[in-house]
């Protein structure tokens, strides 16, 4: 599997830390994020990573400006604590769209935008916010975590029902290939003035 290089990508992990995700699956989600990061060239002109954790509420653990190297980024991903609570993906998507990708918060003009949602899919009321994210140019992908994933609900919020849903055990090669396609075979986010 090749790496994601020569790519201006603002990538967000939206990780479910609710009570329906047990602590072992929380560790699996974080390890998956680390594995994806290890396949990327991290830097100010390459891939930058934000992290949103959600349970009953969502919080931006960090935005795109914080990390410019893989080592400190992967260390902090591993250190994000489990929160428990409800499964409020709607709020997580809202926070991602308005705070992570919002004007003045570090998202780059012209960068490709993608978010990987790591969850068991037991979500309610997130469709409208997912549509708002997609209208804002954010490619939504989902990775099913745990033994009882609600695939149908996840397929209702992702950008492409056929290309953007993955099981955590099989996802890494496919996600990396999909991110490479986003970087090299699509137009950039509206407002792009770069080549």
C-alpha cells in the first residue's frame, strides 16, 4: 500500500467515544486513525489532521494548525481519553463543519476536505448536518467500529454509498486509496486559486 504524498488535504477524524463503543473499540478507533496518519505525509503543505471526539457532546481535540509532524500527532491521537455518554454525531458534524473547517479556524483555502467518521452507526438525526457538511465540500467517509454496526444509517450520511463505508478490520488499504483519489482525481474545494 502506497502512501498519501503530494496532497494538500485537510483530514478530520470524527471519533465516537459514546457508551455504545466499549474501551477496546475506542482503542481500535484511535489505532486506525494512527495507521491512516502513518500513510500520510504530514506537514503545512501536505496532509494536516484535526480530531473531533463525540459522545453526548462533541469537542474539537485539536484543529489543523496544531501538528506539523507525524510523531507528535500519533502520540496525541493515542492519548485522547474515552468520554462515554450518548451518540451525538449530529453535533460532531456541526462542530466539524463550523469550527474545524470554518473560516479563520485553520482550514486551508483550496485544500481537499475529508472526514473519516469512526462509529458503530447507532446515530439519530445526523442526516441534515451530514448534507450540510457535503455542501461545504467535505467528503464524508465512515468506518464501522464494533460488533454491532448499523451500516444502513452510516450509508445514509456518507458521500458515496458504494465507496465511502468500510469495516474497521478491512478499511486501511481502501481508505488510503480513496484519499489518494480525492487528492489526485477530483477538483479542489470551491474557492481554490492554486494550480
